[in-house]
């Protein structure tokens, strides 16, 4: 595995370990408090449907609930004075009210849109097992608590107490998925930038140094230029390694110069020795040839 792949693996492993650790911690806390490990659906449900009610919402809900239990028809149109006074006192606290009979919206606060209410209102639930939740109305999100009942004629009815969510929470509910995608894309871009920067300052300089070192080893001749000189600037450790290799190259050049000098001296010594030996040997050969010629002449003279 190359050093680049090792760095990439290290980064990915660090991110994965962090995410897994956060999930495990969240799961342990959730299991110890709620008795179950949350899924994405449960997390979204907790964020949107399990919002705590304010004291104003609780009091408003109890007031209307008491009114309905005493006489459901007080919420029949036209609204009785008692119901109007209660509704107006609740709306002064920036709390919205919706009254529904069967599938018809009998009353809603001015802030709400009737057409959006018909589409997004929760279904009638006489058991009132899930009275709270989050509802969209004309692009705005509201926390609600509802109470389902029957009018005296047996028709289904319910009322809702709605409180608009804070802008930050509403922004998260509306754009949460896009925010997560944006963060993931941004993380990928940052990872790409770090990887590119790492490749430029560490990987490529190391590869260049490796090639230059291999070229230096393969050369027998003395190099006149420093093979480790380039314009790129790497990390501090890479620059230190480059300086060490430059020093090694300098020492190697000095050693090669000394070796070359020794080789020249050796050749000169051998040449001198050869010359010194060649002169007496030539003389000896001349004497031998002279003696051989004299001996030959004496022999021929004797025969004659």
C-alpha cells in the first residue's frame, strides 16, 4: 500500500470511528433512558412530535377541554359568547386555535390558512392516544396538541391548540435534509482539498526524491548538478529529508573525486613503473642480441 493510500485510509478510518462512537454513545444513552435504540424515523419523530408544551399551551388546552366536556355544542357555529371570550384570551398569548367538525373547519385563527389546514390536519382520534405533533400550515410549522370528541349529534369533532415553532427549529425541519447533504458535500470537498494538499506537499516530493536517489545510485560518473534541487516546497520533514539527501550527494561526490584521483595516480604509477622497467629490459635484450651475434660470428669464423 502506498503512503497516499495509507493517508486516505487513515482519514476515512478516523471519520468512521468518530461517527460510530457518536452513534454508540447516543444509542447507549437512549437505551438507558427510553429502553430502545433509536432509528432515523424515531429520531425525526422525537424532534417533530415529542416537543414539550409550554405552560401557556397546557393551560389553554385544559381550558378548552373543560369547556368541551361541559358542553360540546359551545363550539358549534355561531360560537357562544363564553367560547368566544375563552378563544380570544388564548389567542392574545400568540396561540392559535382550530375547531373542526367532521371534515369541516368551523373556526381557525387569522394567522392560519384554511386550505392548508384541510390538507395537513391530523386525523380524528377519539382515543386521544397521540394528541401532540407538528403540522405544516402554508409553509410554517406549528406544534400542536389536539383533543377529539363527539358533538351532541354524534358527529366527530376536535380542537387544536397550535404554537408556531421557533425560526431555528422550523428552519431545521424544512431544510434539515439539505443541510445534511450540504455538510456531506462540504466534507467531501474539504477532504479532497486536504488530500490534494497532502499529495502536493508530501507525496509528490517523496516520489521525486525516490526517483532522484535511484538515478544517483545508477550513475557511475560524477554529476555536476545537484539532483535534489527543485522548485517545489514540501512539508518541513520532506525538506529536512531533501537536505539530508543533498548532504549525502555532496559526500558521495567528494568520495568519487577522491576515487578518481586515486585511479589517476594508480595509472600514472603503473606507467612510470612500466617505463622504468622497460629501459633496463631493452638494454638487456640488446646485450643478449649482441652476444648472440658475436657468438654466431665466432662460430662461423672457426669453421672457416
